[in-house]
């Protein structure tokens, strides 16, 4: 299920609960890259309160109830929010409802079997904060806890545009990441074009002391140029907001990596002092290290840890394309002589 928000915060409108939630807790969650639904900023004026509470539970991946003695004091509607969320996950297996013990109090029966976040001991707050961010799927686990974060409540539009790590391939991506990939693609593309131009002038190759009689250099450089251009165009679409999705970003990164690989292969082939075996060892090291860093710890980490399931087609295409473009340099590696 695609949720609009990462977490809904349920709390009692009394002090100090209200000030802590609005001025410290929610800004800290937003600083960690989470989309937070809060009644004071996101409940629509004029709508029925119970319907808005129901919407909050349905549109949020998880809910955090900030518990103090006042939370259960009297016949208040705030307890209804937690009850509705608990009903959607009665076994507690999905951590749908997370109790945060702000002040020690006697918990009702329907909350006692849920493992809480204990905020009552200051020495343990850093540990409890990291546990909470990990459970909520925050992008920045090392984000400072409430009280250390600065700033005020942010609108969810601002958080989505500047901090949010998408949970689905078709959601918008972080503009800072797009800028970085665009600059990298432009640099690799430019280097590939320069390399292809230099290789096309024998006198310049002789002047630089590079090998001329290797047809694989031209092939590797051609690959680097075309994949570099494709990566630059894809990242340009992201930058312009025309196709601003995580899927296009992942595709652009695959193209960028293969372009850099082709450039590296061409450079290694042009150095006459490098023997075939040393050349092979260098390429194996580059392919293994680069693939592990870029794909296994990059896109794969995003797809399998940072989003909800249901994106299988997009993931399968990215993985198949990556395997295809990597097979060609591997074949070149073991058959070049």
C-alpha cells in the first residue's frame, strides 16, 4: 500500500505534551526525512473530527502516540486515534502503533503488550530515538533527537521536496541527489567525448605515449560516450522535473556507472606498460568494487530497505538492464588479448 505519510503523531493538547510534540518531536522527525501528519497542520478545517482521525490512520504508515497521564485523563477523543490504529494491527506484528512513554503512567490493557519507546530516562533517549527512527524507516538514522533539532514545524510539501526518500519507484526524488547525479553525468560524458576525440588523432596519441593499435579502445570509448550522453539526458529530465521519479534516477545511475566503466577500460587499454594480466586484474577490481558500491549498496539498498513492496516490475527492469550492460564489459575483459 502506498502511504501519503510515514507517521501520524497522536498526543494530548495539554502542557508540556503539546509544546514538546509541536516544537521538538515533530521537527526532529521531519529533519530525519519523515513525512509527518499532525492534526494542527494537516487536519482540514470544517471536516468531521472522527473522519479526520480515521483518515490520519489510513494515510499513515505508522502512528506514534505520545503517552503521559493526561493522554488517558477523562473521556477524550485522543484515545480514539490510538484505538483505531491498533485495530488495524491487533497482533502488533507490523509496528503500526508505537507508544512513546513521555511521562510514566499506567497503560491500558490494549497497549501493554506493545514494546514502547521509553522517553522517561534522559540517558536512554539517544538509544530510543535511533530505535524509533529505524522502525519508522527514516532516511537519516543519525538525525539529532528532539531538543537538539532546530527550526519549527514544516509543511509536508517542503519535506517531500527537500528531504523525503521515496518508498516507490514512481515517487519524486530528492533534488540534491538529482543535482549531484547531473554534475557527475556531465563530467563523465565530457571526459568520454574528450577521450574519443583524442583517440581519433594518432599524432596526439603518439605524443601522449599511448597505444594506437587496439580496436577495443574505440569500442570502450564509444560505449562511454553513448552511455554518458544517455545518463546526462536522463538526469536532465529529472533536473527539469519532466520525469522526476526514483525509477529514472536509478536508470540514470546505471548508465553513468557503465559510462565510467567504459572510460576506465579504454584508459587501461591505452597504457602500453600494463600487461594483459595486470590489465585484467585492474578491471576485475574496478568492476567488483564499483558494482558493489554502486549497485549492491546503492540502488539495491534503496529498493529492498527504503520502500514498501509492490514495485517488482520496476526493480526487475533495473536489475535486468544492469546485468545486461555489465555482461558486455565482462565479456570484453576475458576475451581481449
